[in-house]
C-alpha cells in the first residue's frame, strides 16, 4: 500500500466515525414504505397518491382540506365550490394525469404532473382545448406540477397553466393535517410520503446542512470520491453557488443559500428590490421577504437564468409594479390570478461534461460572467424606462 492510498484510507476512517456522517447514514437507511415499494421515482405512483388525497370522499379523513389547500397554492382557493359532495377524481382520462370534477357546481381542476418527465408536443394546449369542449361552461383551474414549480416551456401555455411545486404539495399536506385527528395508518402514510418526497424530489434542508458540514470537514477525501465516481460536476462542485457567494461578498448581488437547492440557485439585486419592493415578512412562495428572484436553472449539461416573480401576499402596489415591468417587457398578464410569473428569460448555456475540471469551472464562470453583464444592461434599461 503506497503512501497516498494509506492516507486516503485514514481519511475514510475519520469520515466513517464523524457524528454528522453517522447521522446522515441513519437518515438514509430509515425505513420508508414508498422506497420499499420502489415508487419514489415513478411518476404514475405519485399521481395515484395525489388522486387519493384530492378526493374529498377518500378514506384518508382529510375530507376536502387537501383539495382546498392545493388550490390555494395556485392562488385559486375561492374557485373551489363550497359544495363538492359529488366530486370525483379521474386518472389518465384522455391521458390527462389528474382531473378533479364537480358536476353539480361545474368546477374542474386539471393537474399535469411532470415530476420525472418533460413536456412533449402541444399536450398542454391540447388538454385545455379538449376540456373546454368536453366541459363547456365549467370553471376550470390548470396546474402544472413539477419538482420546483417551473412554468410551462411555451409562452402560450403560461397564461392558463399555473406552476406549482412538490414543496407546495407538502405544504398543502401539512395544512390539511393541521388540527385533525387522523388514523395511525393515514398518519404513517402521510409521514412516509413526505419523507420520500423530501429525500428524492424537493430536498431536505436538514440533510443539506448535514452534507455541507460533512463536505467542509472532509473536502479532500470527498473530492477524490466524487472525481472517481464521475459525479455531476455542477451539483458536486457548487460552481454556480460559489460564483453567487463571491458576487454577494463583493456587494454586487444579494444571495442567501437557504433559498436555493440542487435545481435552482436564487439571488436578487438592489435594483430588483427597488422596482419590486420586498414584503415585510418572509411569506412569499419561497418563504422569503423577496417577491422576485433571478433563478439559475441548473441541469446536468446546461444552465439558464430567468427572473421570476411570486404573487403570494403581495400588495396592490407591488402587483402594479410587476404589471408595469411586464408591460415594458411586452409580457402582459394573461391571467389575473397568477402565482408565479417568469418576466425575463435568457438562453441556455450548454457546458461540455468532457472538459477537465479546471476547464469546466472556467467555462461555467465565463458563462456566468456573460449573463451578469446581460443582467446589468437589463436592469439599467429598466431603471431608465421605469423610473
């Protein structure tokens, strides 16, 4: 055994006896029904479970509370009729993932679930047109459900389909359970489902903090493991997050890692806060004071930047400011009760995974610097035309 290998084994032994690492291993090995059944990464199983929760007549004991809590995440709680005793939930009708139909009150909620897949063709427009013909005269809500609450790709769909995230789903479950005494079996299912979603879809802040502490303490050995296992370099190296942190330390932008995850890195600027003033309390859709963030959408081989606004708890003045910016950018509100709105989009930056690590980092940072220049020009234009 050479000196390098001996040192590596010693570092691994120290890692294995680290209290945080032991806690992380225990969390990963916790018994979970959904993991045992192999349903955590199967989209159709998530839709089945949501269909059960959405049914006011289901045997979960939640009555209509989950349905109403989910509609509230769309900003459309008032759209759900008071009387939904005849409500039915359909699965895969005309290939639509979820349909909640109240025939007497003529209400319909359509949910397209994209947790592990992507849009194809013009399916969202096709579903909307199909339902408009089949259920003429109904009040309709359309939810586009994804892990992180992204908007549909096509601008024509964004006016009808309200983005909603799996974090919103978990919030709706928590809200629906409040003050209710449910059976042990239902509580067990809801607990296990929540844990499975946090682990495999939304991310768990406690686990993220543990991982950050472990990585900081054992960076050298973990970097060797990541490199030899060919781990995803955007996620493993945190290049984008590091770039934001440096910009923040230089007072160029405002960045707090608690509002970011493996899929999105979020930051804002003084200009955006001036044009779209923050809330007095952290009650936006991100649980932050800010109602707008630049979001760096991170994927395996590319990233892109958008400017996204959330309407949760905004004042009339804040909504008016958003409408003014949207009008200037020629992106008028197509829907009164929108919750999430992407008002500015940049093109993708594709990064070759075949680059050496130093070259890879430099390429990502170069692309980020290009985007930052575009953001500065964009904000200067906003200030000149709106102030």
